[in-house]
C-alpha cells in the first residue's frame, strides 16, 4: 500500500546527508513545499544549508523545525541493511536518520500538504525552519536562521521540533524544555620532572586531586518541578607523556554541566573559579556554552500537542525536559513556545536505526491536527 509519508522518508534516507552535508534533502522538501504554495527562502551559512519557508498571512505563526543531517553510520558490516538504502522490514523502516529525524520531516511535509489542501485560506502562517547542521557543530544552522529572523523582527509564536521524543510508544513523552549545557576545558599547570626527583617538579595530578574530589562531590542545585538537579560529569582527563618516569607538566580536565533554570552558566563558572582559588591551582580555563535552559509552560502549544496525541494515540504524554540539547534552545530565544514531538528514540544514533512506518503515518496525522488547532 502506497504511503506518502513512508515514501518521502525513504527518499530522504537514501540521501547520504552526514552532517553538515545536505545532499539534496532540502531541495526535495522545498520542491514539495513550493508546490503547496509556500515561499521558500534558502539561507546557506558556511558549509551548512538552511531554509525558512512560510505560507499564509501575518497572523499567528506556527513553525515546524528539523534537521536533514544525520550522524555517521559507523561500521557498515554491522548493519542489517545498508544505512542509506531504506528498507521496510516487518513494518519497520530501516536506515540512518529514520528516527532522527527524516521520518519526522516526511511526516511534517505531508501534514502541511494535506492541511493546506484542505484549508487553503487558513488564518495565520505555517512555516518551516530546516537546517543541515544539528548533529555536528550547530554553528551555521538554526542559530544563524534565528538571528536573521530576529534581525527582521519576525514573530514566531509557536514552534514544534520533530526530534524523536517518544520513549516506548508514540506520543508517550514530549519535551517542553531542555537543560542548558556548558563545558569547561581546564588545564592545571605544574612543573615537569623526573619521577625519581619529585622535589624538583610539581605534579599537577597530585595537586589537583583534592579539587577533583570536591568537584565530583559538589551539589549544584535542587532542580525544580520542571528540571532535575544540575549535573556535572567529567568527560576527559589527560596528563603525562606515556612514559612511566616523567612527572607531567600539565593536567587537562574537561567537564560538562547540564544545568537547570536554578543555575546559570555564569553562576557555575563563578563556583568553579572559587574552587580553583580555594585549592590554589595554577590554571588556564576555557568555557564553551552550548545553550541556556529553556522551558515552555503549559499553554496553547502544549495543550494542542497533548490533545492531538490523546486523539490519535489515546494517551496523555509526559512533559519532560530530560535528554541532551536540541535546536529548540535557539528558537526559544525568539520568545517562542517550543515543544518537541517525534517518534520513538530507541535506535537513534545506533546501528540498524529504524522507526515504525505506522507510527510515521500517525505522527503526520498528529502534526496536521496541531496545525488545525493553532492556525484555524
């Protein structure tokens, strides 16, 4: 049986769009949107393809956001079928990007086609914000499009991001916010020397050990009703030359905070500075902020999403801020209400990534119902 959503998902999966390469995915989507009456504005920045598409008047704007890029497939020999040759097996659509997030993109496009055909003169504005740089550096993608739209004083009241938010069945969880993320790249400076003459050297590993112990034991905040407590994880530690008779001169420690709205990047930086001062460590530190936390409280968008899921999935979704970052963090800067809703995320970034074809059809119906509630 021909299914427009599955067919479009297959066409997108077959394009080897490893981040930030788009490989023609956006051209395919733009062609479909133009045929449905959308104005498509391509916004390439650096090595990244982006587009902003819209149809309708100057009323309330509902945007659908997503990315055409995927993570690398890894060892091809471990795949059941070639990762860029989509295969439908026992109702599951296999291929890199099937769940994250070409299936969602296909569901969005088909939903928009059906909605505009049924309601050609709807009030408000339906829009798409699509990038090819979400999985990698995310510096020339959604953030640049948002900056362009903000400079033009464009208003986007509501945005639905198609990230795979569901846990065990379609619609069981939506994301109405995300934690912030900031990374410290810290180098503790000592003096290199021979291990047999420690009095002539200064071992930065030994000197930093109490600091590391306190860093790991620190309680950062209690979180709140929407966010779990801020967490810190050490991701990398490096020191030494590989030789067993040299005291290292430097110790590199990289650690990341996933932080709630109870903390800020500035407050966390200040607390780390105080710890370093307390332990009298000579150091160099560089911070990298990936995103501030954002939250969409219960309101018109969360209500519309929950009602649509209730209608088609017969369940009430859990509102969650768990997981990593997403491009929703950039869109929220516009004062936009942002919700993430997509398919089950069990296989994202894994070998044999797959998604239920029936779920994609249902997801497209849910997206269309959200359009109807917000724009009609």
